[in-house]
DNA sequence: GCCCGTATCTAGTCATTGACAAGTTGCGGG
DNA sequence: CCCGCAACTTGTCAATGACTAGATACGGGC
C-alpha cells in the first residue's frame, strides 16, 4: 500500500501525508522528520521534498487540507450550536490537522491553497453567526461562540479536560456546555439575547 | 548584562530563559536552538545544558514559570469575569509562556516544579468557579468559562482575531464578550443562571 | 590564609536532520 | 518511436542535540 517494488511509488504524496498525520497526532509537529517519513514510505530521503518542497511545505499542505475538512464538516449545519458541536468533533477527529492549523509560525502564510481553504472555512464560520438574526452585535457573538468552541477543543487536545469528559462523547459534552450558558437551545431569539 | 568577561557568566540561567522567551514569542518553540541561545549569552554551546539538561528541560522550566505567573495573576481576583480578563491579559503579556504551557508534547510531564506550579494555577482557576455559589453544575460552568477565556486567548495569539480587536485592549474586548453572553455583569446569581 | 568539593563553563565528538544539487528512471503525449 | 517532464535516487554540507571529559573558580571548613 505505502510502497511498491517499482521505481515510482505511485502514491507517495498521500503516503507521506498519512504518516505525517500519525506522527503529529502522537508526538506533535516538532517530532516531524522528512527523512523518517521517507523511511516509512520506503523511498529515498529526498523523495518527499519533491511533493512538498520542504518541512514547512508539508505542514502547510496539512493545514490547507485541515481547513477544507473543517469547511466540509461545518457545511449545512442548521443552528449555531450544532456548528460548535461539529467544530469540536472536527478537532477530536482530526487532532493533527487542528494542531497544525493553529500554529501559524509553522506555515507558509501566503500559500494559495492554504488561503483558499482558510477562506472557505471562514465563510462557514461566519454563516453560522448570521443565522442568529439581527443580534445586537453579531460580530461579538460570533467571536464568543468561536472562542468557546475553540477553547474547549484546544483544552481537550492538550489533555486538560481528560477527567471531566471521561469517556463521554466530547461533542455531547460541549452541547451541554452551551446549554448551561445560554439556556436550553440555540439560536436564541433577538429578544432573548437582549434580556439574557 | 547578558555576558561577562569572567569565566563564570554569573546569571546564565536567567539570560538563557529571557532569550528563549524572545525567540519563542517571535518564531515559536520550534525555532528554539540551545546553541543559538548559548551564542546570544556569549557562552560555549554546551553551557545551557548544565542548567536545563536538554531542550525539553528548558521548555519545561518555561512552562513551570508560566504556571506560576498565571497563578500570581489570578490570585485575589474578586469575580469570575475578572479572572477571565486576567487570564486573557496573561496570555497577551506572556505569549511565549502561554504557548509552551499548552503544548504537552514539548514538556516533561512528570517534572516536580512543573507539577507544583500547575497545581497552584489549577487551584486559582477552581477558586474562581466556586465563587459562583451553588450554580446548578459548577463544574460545567467552570469548564465553559475556562474554554471561553482560553479560546479567545489562543485565537488572539494565533492572529485569528487581529481585525476584530484592532488596537483595543484585549482584556476589555474579552470583558465585552462575556457581557454579551451573560448579560451586564458576572457572577450571576443562581436565579439568573436558571433563567438565562 | 589555605585547601578542597563542587557548581559552572569549555572543548571535542557523533549521529541525525533539513536543504540543496546533480543525476537516473519511466510515464505519457505528439 | 521519441522526447519532455514528473518522480525518485544519490551525494553532500552546515547546523543541531546530546554526550563525555576536562578546565576554572566560588565558597565553606579548618
């Protein structure tokens, strides 16, 4: 699957990406070694560079793929709270992507593919907020919602909430979180927002 | 200041720590090089190892210092919302510490100094929640508050909120955030919490 | 005032890595 | 059939983390 006996690997780009995700999820981006990934794929030490240019290029490709996956995950979610749940689930399901996406110093910020994917994801995030209706300050509410979901996801991935969450589905735990803050169900109406 | 003409540096540990914080704040933990820090301090390439053992030891020392600073910053804050503001301010004022503190794979998790400092900070965080009184689920509320502050801080440091925040004080922006979610002022009473 | 234990720092070394250059293989269009 | 180009290999260099052995000087004990 990952290596062939022919001169050409056949699918080296995917093989390296997959191996990289494993390493990052297990030991973080700092443990990434292009030469190690090459060994795992059974190719020479310089082969990965042809597909990703360098270490930064590989991480940038991962981040771009991550933003695309996030945009897909958020698409067609009815309520704001449901987008939050999906945001958290995305982080748990794709920890390596999520980790790399939010470490700008590891990435090539002007990469076209990265920018495009990031725009897609941003649009989906904003779409969730506009669904709130004409809330007093939709922008502030959007930042609050994003902060809540992002903080919960980050604390989860950094093992700061292992005890409270236990074995429960993190998405459901987050749902109960938003419930305890806003009341039973989101999105709230304009009137509720003013009184809340 | 950073180097002396005597054989002994005099304060190498502090000099290396300070230089490391600069590097991390500017280029992230991945850009840290013990040899580079040694050059900046004007000592031999192996000198820092005497104080921190290895790269992981240095990062662990920074994280421990960070948790101590955070505990200090949170101490004696009257309300929960004020602790949130201070949490965000800590992240903005000590970006290198904050970054390293929440990347467990960079640290030696069983380091005594790290564990002690982390416990201090945890106690301060929990103290803020108990101030809420007998809220339905204090633990859930605590996680929600921590997630909100942590997420906002993380998004700030990763330059995902540059436009919305502009030049304003991030602490004040966060204060307005909590206000838009919970109402005018925190902590809310038990009754408000039920109705909210 | 001297001596010695030890913390601090130096000098040298090795394996590993990222990055780059130059060459080889083989797929696929014309 | 052949040729351009993408995919991969081989070789190399500087930089780094980690380790070892040794030099230096600070400070307590006498």
